[in-house]
C-alpha cells in the first residue's frame, strides 16, 4: 500500500490519515480497516510506503480495515517502489542506500535496467510485493539477473522473485557471487543456463551466500547444473528444492576447493555424467544432513582429496512431487519428506518438511486451503461457508474442472491464474455460475457449456484445439470481455438450441471466429474479430463489431493487455462491462498515482460511481478536492483510482468515466484512459496519447526509440535513457582499456563512453591489460585468459604439456597415467607414452627388438614376430633334417623351428637325409649324394689324422669314398716355413688288397715360394684302388733335410697339423664299373647277378648305372636277355666263355 504525493503537497508530521475502504464492486468482501505504521516524512516527493495487506481468500468472510498513518521523522530505511517510483530495478538500486527496501510490483521485468543488476555493495532488501509467482525477472537469454562482486554481505537480500531465461558465457546463469555473500531467499530460479559453470548460481573466491527456501529447477551448465562453488567459497543451502537440472559434472551441485553445506533440502532428478546430484573435486568438503538425495551417497562423485560428511538424517526416497513435469514441486501424499526436516525448514502443519514447499494438509474446518481447484469445488462445507465463491491463487493448474451449480470461480487474473487442463472447464446442467479471471490454454475445448447459463468474463483463451467456448443445446451463457487468440479450430461455437450473449470480446488469429450451427435468440455485439479467416459462420456481425488489430502488449509472452493505441479501447458496451469483478484476490488498497496531478488538471475518478471530466481543485495529505458539475468538492474515497491524461495506462481502471474496452482486461485495472487530442502530423497516435512533436510524423507514442537525440516515442526519455531504445550497444567497464570489461558492470550506450568502452566482458583483472579472455594462457601462476583455470589447468596453455608417469626414467611413460604440467614433476617426466614395462629401462617404444623372449619395443610383438627384430639367423627349410636346407626357402628367426632348422641352403634333395653336400657318394648308383652335380664319375679322397710316424716321415691316412680309379694328377699345398727346405720330398705309399700291392710313384717337381712348398703332378700311374667305401690308403711324406736341425721335429709336427687341415684332397677321379657280370658287387658273377639283369630287362627291378654297367657284359650299353643268359652261362662255364670276366 502506498500514498503518493507531489512537491506541491503539504505533509504535516504526525498527522493521522484515515482511509475508509469502500466495498469493491462485484466482490463479496465487506469494508476494510488496516492500521498502518510509521513512515519517513523526510522524503519530499514520491510515495509514502504503507504496509500492504494481502488476504488469502476464505480466511475471514467479513472484516473491517482501518488505516492510520503517522508521519514521522524516524530514521528507518526508506522504501522504494518499482515501477511506481523508479522505472527500472537498477535505477531503484542506484538510488537506494544501506538499510533501504526496494519493492517490485507484480509484473514481468525485462530489458535494460532489469537484468545484469548490481547492489554496488549496499545492504539493501530487494523483494517482490506478492511473491515469486507474480514477480518475474526475464533475462531474455541475454545476461544474468544479479552480479554480486562488490563485497555484498548477508544484509544484501534478494527475496521472493522468479528468475528465468538467464544465459551467460562463463558462470552463474542467474546469479554470480564473486567475493560476496548475499542472501537469496524465497525465490524460484528456473530455466537458466551458463556455458561454463553454475547454471543458476555460481560462487567463487571466498563467497558465502545463504540460499534459503528456493526452488532451483530446469537449469543447465557444464559444471553444476544448479549451483557451482569454488576457491574457498562456502554457500549454505537450506529448505530448498533442487530438481531437473543438468550438467556434465554435478547435476545439482559442483564444488571445487570449496565447502558447501546443505540442510532440509531435496535434490532429485538432476542428471550428469559424473555425480548425478553432486560432484566434489580438488579438496572439497560437503556437509549434508536432513536432505532427500536421489541415489543417496552413490549420487555424489568425490575425488582429488575431497570428503563427504553424510548426515544420519538423509533419505533417498521419492519426494512424490504433485506434478514435477509441470513445475509443481509441492510434496504429495505419502512423501517421506513430510515431517522429516529440521526445525528451521518449511512448516505448514506444525511439523517441518524437506524442500521449499511444505505439504498442504486438509481438515474439515471451513476456510481451509485446498491443494487443487477440484478439491475446493468438492468441499461443500467450504463453499457454503463462503457463499459459493472459490477464489484461486496465482499459479498453474493442470486438472480438468467441472463447475457446480451457483459457484463463482474467481481467478487472480488472466496473467496469474492459468488453467492447462486437457479438457478445460465443463459447465453441464447448471443454472448459474461465474467463471472469471483465468487464462485457459492448450485444452481441447477451453470451456464446454451444456444446458447451462454461466457468466464467462475476463478470461484469456489461447492454444486450444477445437474451440475456446462451445455452447451446446439449452445453453444461454453470457460471454463478455474475454480475449480469444490463436485457437486452432474456432473461437466460439454455438450449437443447436443455444442462445448465448457475446459482447465485448476479442477474437484474433484463428481460423473461425463465431460459428453457429444452430441456436436462436443469441446476441453478438461490441466484439473485435481480427485476422480471422472465417469471422462469422451461420451468423452475422453485430452492429458495433469491429475488425481492428487489438494491439496486445505481447501476445507471444501471454500479455494480452491492450496497447495504448489499440482500437479496442473505449469500444465496448458499457452496459455489459464488469467492474473489477475478478479482483477479490487482490485486497491491497490504493490511492493511485497523484504525483502527476496538479490543481486545475482534468481527471477521471471511480470508486463505484463514475465522475468524468472533473477538475482538481486542491488536495492535502489525505484529501483530493474535485470540482465538477455536480458538487463543489469531492473526497477520493479509499480504494478509488485517480487518473489523469498523463497517467500510465496500465495503472488505470475501468470503466474510467464510462470508457469500456473490449477483451479480458476490459473491466480490469489495466484498461486505458486517455484524453482525445488532434492528430496534426497524421501519425495516427495522438488519439491514444499526446504527441510530443505533432509536426514530425516519425515522432509519436509507440514509435521506436533510436539513437538520434530525439524522444521518438514521446515517453520523456531520449536515446539511451529510454529502455525501449534500439541500436544501443552494451559497453562494459574497461578500466585497463584492454578491450574486455567486467561482468555485470555494463552501460548501454549509443557510442562508447569511458570507462565503458568494451563490447566484450569476462575481464577478471581490469587493472591489468595483460589479463583478459583474449590473452594466451602461459605458465606464470596467473589466470591470464580469465577462464578460472591457471597454467596447466587450462587446456589453452601453450607452454604446458602432457607428462606421463615414467618410473624407470627411460623417457617413456604409462598410457593413461599422465598430468598436464608446465614442467616435468617426478614421476611425471615423460613426454611420450607407450611403455609396456615401466620398471625396466630396457623396455620401451624406443628400444630395439632383439631375440630375448621380451617385447623390447612395446609393439605387442615379440622376437621374430616383430619385423623390426635384429640378431635373427637364416634358417633354411630342412624337412629331411640332414642339416642342409633348400636354397631360397628360408626364414629369418631367432631359433630354429621345424622345418626351418638348417643354417645352410645347399641341399639338392630335401626328401632324403643321406643326400647333402659332403655326404659320401655311392659309386654309380644314379644318386648325387654329395650334391656336386655328378654321381659315380667323381669320387673323393679325404686326408685325415696325419701324424709323425718316426724319423723324418709324416704318414697320412687317406679314406676312399668308393672304389675309384685315379686317372689324373692331384696337387696340394702346405705351409712349411719353420725351417729351410734343402732337399726334396719323397712320397711312398701302398695299398694292399689281397695279394695286390700298388706302389706310389713320386716326382720331384716342386717349388718354394715364401716358405710354401707346392707339389704338383703327383701321379698314381692309373693304379686302380679297388675296394669298398671307407678303406684307407696311407701316404708318407719324408722330410730329408731341415735347417737348423733342431727345428725339424717341430716342423714334422706342424706338417702333420697342416695336412689335417687339407680336408678333401683336390684331384680328379673316375669310377670304374667293368662289364664283369658282378651286378651285386660281391666279387663274382653268380645266378643271382643273372636274375637281377633279367628283372631289370623285364622292368621289375631298376639297376643303378654302375650296376647296369656290370650287367652289360656284351658292352652294347643295354642290359638285355642275352646279358642275363651270358652271366648265367659264365657261371656254368658255358657257352660264351669269351665274354666271361
């Protein structure tokens, strides 16, 4: 309540003011008496604040209210009203001093001066007049509501507001506390967001705010969907409900190096990848007790040295919200949160409940509160006690409603009491009822009237599917002063047998306006049907109907009040107009704005009777004297509304001297009155308000204010001083002139004005031009780029790197175990990862893979499985395992693995283990056992085991591979440098088989060069060395003379050693396979040899080439039947003795 006066008023101290309230027209409440309190008379202009009384309907059926105001010089803090005294919230905060109270009237606050607000360090109470439901700060997704960064204390209080659509880059979508500790109480903080931290509230750097009795819902951020705290901050959260918030970490609360505490609160249905409800990081401590936390302790993510103090009184139980999907977080029946809180929580029934909203209890006494409209309509005792009226508080209601006979269902106004029920309201078979003061939206049919005659007035219908109102048979309702907008089907449908009265309504932006499919006797008049495809179907327009833009203030935001230029103003039917009949809820008593009224002004006044074109004769502290044609003086009764042509239209009531408007606000305090004036410049706006420059068609009320030094919209405010001005730019305080300003410290300007020159915010040290969001973060212990991350904590730091844990100091660390650091800190010293054995310095990705059974280079491949392995050997394929593999078929391996086991690849037949280089050749068998490319035609003599045999002789045993005929010379060299050779070498030897003795000849052809004796041309005179494989023949070498003599014995020993090193004696030999019939090699021709020859002839036996030569006794190079017979005859001694051997 307030009493306003202007500088011409005379206000005497201690003068009592008696305000007698007349009954509100259309209400059922008696006279009011209210006792006021002291006010500060030091104020020379403005309004004297009086304690406002808001009575809950149904508490006292009739009461008397007397107000006595004592004007005093008491030094109590002043009360500042917005918008009555100050146009914006910030302007009131700027004017306030410590101890003052700023009160916000019901309404939606947005735009410049109503967001990004600052207390400037003052101890101010900022509160709503009637609570958060009807007082909303809309940040318009461009900024936040409050920035506390001037050291505010608990005496800086925000109370009873709804804060929504805050959106900020950084932290604190709705409220940001920086080294400040304000009190936030009784608020609804919903639908806000931040890109970094704290979707609703952020607290940083030793901030200790108190957050009490708040609903925090539907907010989002990266860290802390609802609340973020860091850097030694300790917010205390009590009696609050935190629900349906979301974040990457800490769905409800995120804490980093902070110590928040929570009591008596509900944390439910929040979501995050880490810590669905709460996330604690880096040495944080959380103390939580008497709370309902979804998921219990498991919903808390605690790491990096953080600790959780979990009280014994916490619960994890569904709070049973009435309807969380629709934002109704009251506790429903059966909730374990009821009576489970501490003594400082929310109390509705003598006990304490958790969360912001107490559970509503029921009893049988008249005057009780009801949780739903349906419950109130069903309570016969309640309805009877109050004479048939059900008054609905502001809020959103989601239940289908059926009206009973004789009921007056009265809402708090279309912008406050909102019904969002699928089937809307039904009136079936009732004679009388009254439905007024609601917004009915998104229903199938807004109100269905069947065989009923209710009065439907001062409602807004929007978003309905079929119709706003449907009148069925035998219905005769009165439908007046309603606004119907954006209905998918039709506005009003009149069915057969219906006869409604439809006056003073606005129907806009629909397909069909009024559709009559039957009915008779209905009345249509004084309606405005605008932008309707089929305005009238089955009926005709009324004589006073119009089709003009109603010019709603903001229909997109559900503000259906009329713009001051609307053609619907003063276009209604006064006979049908209501007079404030839905204001029974608002029992504040007003003596309305008289600050703009001067003696001689023409005014309109109403207090149940209308006085038009009266003149102000004068006034004192409690009386306004009015002259008109009926009486010389008139006292403005308490509760009356006084208005002049200069008054703000939204504060002026209807009918305003006989002027009645169309639409839901036609009989409401928001209807407009304005004196008619001429329109000299043809801008069509002087009819609704005085044109401040009627010579300029671009200047008129309603024009867009721009940056041009002209008051374009005639509101007395020019350019940036006008909140409606476009083209303004937000400039931030940039003291260090680095292009970045301080968050929240902004001014809108047409051009920069020092120090407000920066168009970007976020500077965390505005005294240092090298610290701002555009600076590159470096390793210097300072938050250079103002993202609250210092040095290596910041991923943008160019000097920081990722260091991996490297316990063995081999330069390679362990995958996944790393830290981002400005410099290495043991054990995090490695710049590369991938070490698969961090306890062995020899094993890492930089090591060479070798044959040792370990994965040296950490590529998951060991030894020869790794293409990079060194030290491998070539193993040839050796399937016959004779130590000789196949040339070209090899593998590089650390160890042999069958069949790759041979170190040489010279085997000519890998299927026979007796065939390989160095194998003993079997004479004339057709097989090249030693892989030298020939069979029997090449035999070898191998010298071995040479030894001194006595005297000057060296005896050399020679092993024959097979019976061979030595047909050529062979030679050998040996080093004989120990003494000088004067004589010659002689060679003697013999080979004895049976009685055959073969002597060796020698030659004395020799030469000496560099101590090397070379003997060549040793000839054995075609001695046939007949014998079996492996027989020995001995060669003796005689040293005839040696100088000096005493070294000869040593020379002999060395000679023996040298000979042992010869290995295979070089030379050329031939196999001798005579045609002697001895096929089997037993030394004689026998019948067995004849049989072998015959079988070879038949093809049943395959002889070797040498065996075949023995069998070919006739020398024709063929083994024939005659050869077989000849061998047999030879054995018998007949008939071919000439061929027998």
